[in-house]
C-alpha cells in the first residue's frame, strides 16, 4: 500500500493472532545495500518509543528481507493535509501532531540519532488518533568520533539549508524539516513546491527562512513556533526538548481531536 525508502510496504496478517501488520519487502539488490538496511533495522530496534512505529520482527525468504511493523491504518499525515482552505488543519490539531513528533525526536536526539527524512509522508496515524514517526531508511547514528554528518540526503523540499550546502550537520536538520511540516500542515504544501526539486534546493540554500503566507490567519504563538524551528543558524535553532516547552503546544487537542480530524478529511481506501 506504500513505498518506503528501501522497499515496498504491504498489509499482512500474523497467522496465530490474526493481527494486521505492515510488511516492508526489501529486495537484495545493488541499490539496496544490505549494510544500509541493517542500519535501518538496528536503529528501529533501538528506538522504542510510543511515537515511533515499532519494528515487530524481520526475516529473510528467497531474495527478500521482510520487516514486520505496526500497521497504522489511517496512513500518512500527507493524506490529512487538505488542499482546500476549509479542510486545513487547525492550530490545536497542528499542536497535537507537533507534541507527538517532537516527543519522538527528543528521544532520538538524546541518543544522538538523526532521522534525516522528516516529512508528512513519514508521519503516520491510526484510527485511535495515535501519531508515530516512521521510515528510518535514511537515519544515522552520531558517535564521539563522528558527531556530525556531511552526506546530502533527505527529500528536497524539507531539507535544511546547511545540509543542502554540504556543511557538517547534526540533529538540528530534523528540527528544520519539521518546521517545514508545520508550514505544510498550515498551508497545504511546503514552501517552494511550485518549483522543481533542483530549483527548490537552490532556493532553500540561499533564501531567508520561510514564513507563513497568510500571516493574519495564525496566532503569534504559532508564528513564534515556526520561526524557532526554521532559524537559519542551526546553533540558534531550538532543540526538540526546548520546542516542547513553548506555549504554542498548550493548544494541543487530545486524541479525540485527531480522531475528529480523521473523520473530517480521511476517506479509507
């Protein structure tokens, strides 16, 4: 039902319990280097958190590796972001997503792990209103000997400017990317979506930080929150822990609010 960074994802069922699960099928090919897949599995196994999709099992059969994960029946946040103004998310709904994703990022970053592909496609929901971070195909573990990374990886419209420029970077690239998700939830699309991926990368690398287009529609607290995530200087950009203390998140709705959002805009396949 979906494509992940390293393979296709299917709906499956556990034989003994009949539980529905998501199964990522990863082919053994040159493009899917097994050390990359092994890194994804290791980081998922070590990243047990209520707001991270858990890896339940993995096994090899013939020419494929199968990763069994929790099934998030609603799917990606992308599918809940309305193109029309009347379907746009409210500030309490945005704040709930922010609370849950930042809780996951605070956990990862405390362990010196970078996700490196934060975007609405990788934020999943279920019909109970739970919100979880998924797809660790581009994640990286920082170490004492390598406290920063240089690889240019991610999805263009959500990538941080320092990463695009090839500068050494750390966990703060995830914060920038989530700042772009905030704008996406508010406006329906991330900044520069009208440009080609290459043109967007060039623009992000040199432009001022992105701003909400319809400024008067949003509260000062939300503007401050977006600004804290998208500071150009990563040294000034807030950490996940610091963002969780900001006043905007006091607006967060509860799980029932997310269930209501799902009912308002989501159509099951």
